[in-house]
C-alpha cells in the first residue's frame, strides 16, 4: 500500500514539476515575471521538496536557503539555453532532473494521510482570521474519497461545526471568506448561498498556494492529467481561483436548510444540538 502510494506521489511530483516549469517559462516570456519570481513565488515546486521543513520556511516569504539557491542557478542555466525552444520537453526534463534529488526524499516519506479529529477537528477544513472575517481553507482529509461526493455529508457537517465554533469563540467575526479554484466547481459552491457566488472576485495574482494549484492533484494524490493538458492548451487555469465571501449567519442558514443530513450527522456523531 505504501509503495503504491509513493509511486502515485512520485508521478504527481514529476508531472506537476514539469507543468510548473512550463508555466514559469510562460510567465517569463510573457513579461510577467523574472526567473526567480516565477520559480519561487508563482509555482508550487518548493513545498514538494525536502527543503520545505514542514512549512517553516519558504523563499517566497524571504527565507534564505543556500542549497535551494544553488539548485536554482543550475535550473536558470537550463532556462537560458532552452527557454525559446518551441518544444519545452527538454527544458522541463532537464529542470526536473536537477530538482529531483530534493523531491525524492519527500516521495520516500509519503504515506496515506489519515488525520484524527484531534489533529483536524473540522476534517478537510481549517481556518484563520482577518479582521471580522474567518478565512476557510480546504485539504481533502477523506482521500481517496471525495468531499464533494462520497463524503459530502461529513464535509458540510464539518463546515457547520467550524462556523458555529467561530461564532461561539469569536463573536466579533461576522463574515466567512475563501479564495480557491474550488469556488468555480458547482458542487462546492452549492455549499453556500447565492450571495457567495455573487461576491466572486477572480484572483489573477497567481501565487504558489493551493488556491490556484490544487486543481492539478486528483483525489488519489496523483497528477490531474486532464486539467494539466487543458492548462497547457489554453494557457489559462481550468478552474479560475475566486475569492468569495458572505455573512456567517447566512451560510449557516443555507447549510442547515440544504443539508439536513449534515445537521443530523453532527447531532448523532458529534453531540451537537
């Protein structure tokens, strides 16, 4: 099981890194970024390396990482030679081969992610705060099942608990917001009232976060080949990252009315009234 999981993750890392190199090249040629900005801030390569150290540092946040900088010098030389090639295969492959030695250790550590409720009380949801808004973030804690199909009830139930607890612990927080490509997916946006989508604002500032890049990973942790091919063909993200928000009361009212099975799940499983 672990060997299969590692093989899937290795394929994801390989194909995702190559796609990221392709996009970095596109940004440079379009005059949107220089090399350092494209690799460090606009694609999500670094977080898949052994240098990430559990999220404690990132070059986009100002961390000085000599080993990373030395590798980027080598990658940049590949870009200098191949960036104008019509066929990007050599650029992508040579760049990936330079980066693989710091990606491979992460692949070897890979194992199925099964967080407990103590580790993630809201399952696939996490939150942080900004002024009067709770920002919600998504990571699939149910893989290989999907929060938008097989685990839809649990997914909605966990969001209800998160918002109820926010109201209890931070009553001054009146709004909930989320910036993600998932807002462009109807089965996700259905969790929210119409005002949520009415507030949608496209996030054109591409960063290295999953708000843009999460759409290239399948529920099984593999590379999403269909979305990757579409991105290469059109030059646009298949699902636009949207920033949406609404009042917590309105979202809770919608969730309780639309997902009565989620309310019942919280009552019977989590002791919520």
